[in-house]
C-alpha cells in the first residue's frame, strides 16, 4: 500500500474499534484530507488525531494488516528538523489496545 501526498502532512488521524485501526487519514495544515485508507464505515468509531510540530515532517509509515482489511498496528516515523540544534528522528507508534489517547502513544522518542 502506498500513500502519496500533494502537500505536507501536518496531522494524522485514525479511527479505531475493538483494538483495530479501521481508518487512517493524512491531513494538511487546514485539516484537509491528503490521503486516506478506510476498511469500513467509520461512524461511531473512536477518533484519535496527532498533530505534528512545526519542525516535524512525516518520513515514513508502517503497519500490520493481516488477512482482514483492518490494521492491527499502525505507526509513522517523523523527521525532526533542527531549530539550530542537532537533527534527530522520532519513532511514533499507535497501539489501540494500550492507549485511548493518541498523543501518549505517539510520544515515544528515541
């Protein structure tokens, strides 16, 4: 699966149910959808959004999608642009079983 973007991703939104990621949306600075994946209707599902800092950009995405259309895990790698200091990378992972708050799940820094 490949996602192509027409402008810079500023937020990533997922919708989850029963420990599975059912939908993924990549959004621009105005929260307009750039690309998406939906495995089913998303009405009534838990909604989680992670907004990137001004000095961050999506470097890559990954996930596990087994036999069914749902993702059992989903994450993304963020490149951190320097503010005059050393550049680094941050690995972000969303596990719907471990967190109902997307922010906490995405706050994994290396």
